[in-house]
C-alpha cells in the first residue's frame, strides 16, 4: 500500500502528492509518481503540469482534481497516520506493521524471515 508523506521542507511535495492522486483518477498514478521522483530536485508547478501533459492526462479533469478537497484530506490523513506510526522521512517501509529500519536486502530478509517463523509456528 502506498501512502503520502509530503515533506514540509520541500515546497512542491504537497502539490506533487495532490497531482499524483489526481493522475490516479485517470489510471496513471505510478507513471506520474515515478516521473515526479525523477525530477524531485527540480519540481515546480510547470514541471508537474508538463508531466501530466506528457502522460496524456485530461488536463481539465487533472487541474480540477488537484484542487479537490477529498484529495487534500487524503494527503493530510496519510501524514497523520504516518506520524502516528513513527514515519520521519521517506521512503518508509513496513512489513506486517513493523517499520523496516535497515532498508537494504539483508534488512528485508531478516524481517521477512522473522515474520515467516511466526507463521510457521
């Protein structure tokens, strides 16, 4: 499951999150998301719009959706949940509700193996 956690230190993080959710309404969440992250250090309103155009989104719908209070409420809810479970930055990964602190392959394996042992008992 993907949840939004726009960083306060990034001026365009929240507009980018809203744009991703608007793109999702047109079936292009991951394409939009991936493009945003490839431009994370050069994001602005123009770049967000350019990505939407490049992906062939219906721009009237996209622009309307980016301002939809329901999307903004979803982002705010995701942030509140993230804070409540200990998210401090991105990306944050959880496995069976446990925050993965060691995000390399060895860390993934260790947590997954521990969780599998619980299931096998």
